C-alpha cells in the first residue's frame, strides 16, 4: 500500500493538481480511475492538511464537498448522475494533465535559449500643454465636465423633412393594387408585391392589405408564398366554419 502524502495546500496550484498528484502517487490509470478510492484519498489529504490562507483552503474544501456528493451518487445502484459526474471529473483531469505536460515542455524549450535584456531606457516626458483654445471654449468644457450643463443635439429640419413630407398610403388602396396585380398576372408570389423602390409606408400598407385579403378568403397564401385569388362570391358561413 502506498504511503500517505504529507504536504501543504499552498504547494499546489489547485484541487486538480492535488488529484493528479494522488493519481500518480498511487499509480492509478488516468483513463480508468478507481474514483471511490481517489475520493477517499483526497478527503483524507484535505483533512490532514493545514493552510493559513482561507482562500486557498476554501477551493480544496469545495472540491472535497463535490467529491463527497459524487460518492453518494456512485454508491447508489445504476446512478446516471454519478456516472455523469465521474466522466466529467475524469475529462477535467485528463485535460489538466495534458496542459501541465505541455507547459513543462514549453518551459524546457524556453530554458534552452539564453535571453539577454537591457535595462529599459528612461524617457523624459514634457507635460506642457502647448495648444491654444478660446477662453469661452475652455469655460464651456469645464462646465460640461462639472455636470452643470447638458449637451443636447437639436434635431435639424432635414431630419424631420422625410417624416413630414412622406406620402400617406392607405390599406384600401393597396388592396386594390394587390387584386389588380393578381388579375393581370403581375404577382404570383408574395415577395413580388414588395420592393425596395417603394417607401416603407407603402410596404407596410401592402402587408396589412394582404393580411386582410387572406383573412377575408379573397386570396390564399401557399406554403412557399404562392398567391391565388378566389373569384366569385365567398360563402362567409363556410369560411367561418
């Protein structure tokens, strides 16, 4: 039986490193970990360790609580939650081990080369502000900085002009437009009724007119946007049923 570890929590970067140390110390297979034995080893190690830094010890205690919860699930027969937690922990240990090995290799590669650095040059800074501003500009900036004035951009007439002068398009006029397009064969799909050359109001009115025609049963809309006009008199009773 392997001997027990004696250590300080400060010697480890985190709970995963302690778990990997226990796996290596007790010669466990990382891809087939006896998880219950590892949990017992970890909880005993945390209980016997002493740490003067509460932030460091809290991370190890939190992992111990997680492992105890996992053990309680694994002791149940056919626990899916326990198996899920076991696979998740195993994956974290494998990824952490790979990262640690790669970091060691990079450290070795870095130590093979000698790096020479020089003392940083000390630069002299001139904090003199040599720009010129009108006194009123400086006063306005100071007032805005102190929060005594509220800078508001006044809307211009050019911004309101498109809203005021835009022609009003009624839904009833677009109903007539849609019916004429369907009779003449100029529109066979819904997308042909709309155009970027039309104003936004015209497109909205066209859409509302199409909804009214579909709701009234005068026009049917196919699954791919096909349009078909129903001629003749519509039986309202049958349509409502």
